[in-house]
C-alpha cells in the first residue's frame, strides 16, 4: 500500500480526530496570548512566527501527541516550510508520529457581503499545491464564514469552495471544505439547513472517485450531517469548535455520530508557555483524551 493510500485509509476508518494547528498571521497573536505569550515578546512578524512554531513544535513533539488518537494535523504554510527536530514538518508528523499532514491554503476571509464572507482570492494556489505535494502533504483546508441564513450567500460560499476543491483534487490532494456557520448566527439552524442542501447538491455533482472532506460547525440538530457522513464523495466529516468551550464542543460532538473533531482553540485550551514539560504534556493528554472520547461516540 502506498503512503497516500495508507493515509487515506487511516482517515477513512480509524478512530481519532484532526488537530488544527493552522493559525495564520491574523489569528497568531491571539493564539500566542492564550498560550501565555504577550505581544511585547516580539517586534517583527518573523519573531512572532518563530514563537508560534516553537509552540506548535512543543505540541507535536509531546508524548501525548501521536497517531494512536490523532488522525491528522492541519498546518499553516510557514509551519510546512519549517522543520521539527531536524525533519521537514510533514515528514516528522507522518514518519515519527503517524499523523496525516494537511495544509491550510486559503488567504483569509473577504469582506462581508450577502450575509457571508467568501474566501479572498488565492494567487499562487497552483504553486502552493505543487509545493505541498512535494512536501508530503496529504490534503488541504480552506475556510469561509456564514453569518446569516442567506440562501444566495450560502450558495455562493458552497460554489466557491467546490470550485477550488476541484483544483485541489486535480493537484492530487484531498481538500477539506470548511464553510463555517458562525455560532452567533441569528438563525443558525436555518443556515445549517440551507448549507446542508447546498453541500449535498455539490457532492452529487462530483465525478465518481473524487472525494472531499467536510469541516462543519457543530449543528443545532443532533446527527444533522448524517447524509454527508454517508455520502460516497465524502472521505470524512469533521467538526470545528467555533468558539465553544472544549467541554461544550465535546458534548455537542458526542451527539453527532460519525463526525470527529478538528479543533484548534479547544485543543490548546489550558496549555501555557509557563508550564513545565510534565505539566504541559499532562494538560495536553487530558485535552486529547477528552476530544478523542467525544469523537469516538
């Protein structure tokens, strides 16, 4: 079995969740602040990214972080281009930890229009995808934001996501389509109904053998995305924490069989730069186990 086939099978059938370690330029200061590193600790973007890579390296190299409970990890481009313990990050994740590497490829959210934020243009996407394949990346992730239950806005988000997903599949990678519904959306349940209808229609249009993954907000209705979980064009459905605490995110996740976590802030909740390695690993282990348990239901 090839490496790609082995990774695909792990994602399809293994128990576990995906760690989202892909905070980019705009969200990095907040992530570092939650980790106990204030903005006064750096003066340039380069220094900031050094600090966040050190944080991610501490997570990835911790004994608790491994392929027995973690299916994959989503990386920021800067992280893909760096090394962990002397090895390229994606190589380290798979060869040492048996964790499937993904890459965030979007350039952030565009301005709000028609109740949604589509993705900003992605110049250089084809080159980035080529570099990702060369680095041993399995798949990608790209995020849009739905703020209101706007049918036309949601349809535009889905259309853009699947147009880019097609290019990613053509490049030999598996895209994670992430049309996030804001947890503060005034009619979140209605937005989710519209989104699911759009997703199922787009999935039905994919040619046989072409697959995506879906990363979705934890829904108001339990087991809501069951049709997506069962769809032959979907390799796996994962859920984002979306601002919910880890406890609430886990509780909601456990009510959605077949969906596993892809948490970012909820994963790192309680971790601190000031902790000893023993304290850090113990806190990370508790976090990973709780998310694993919720994903296994």
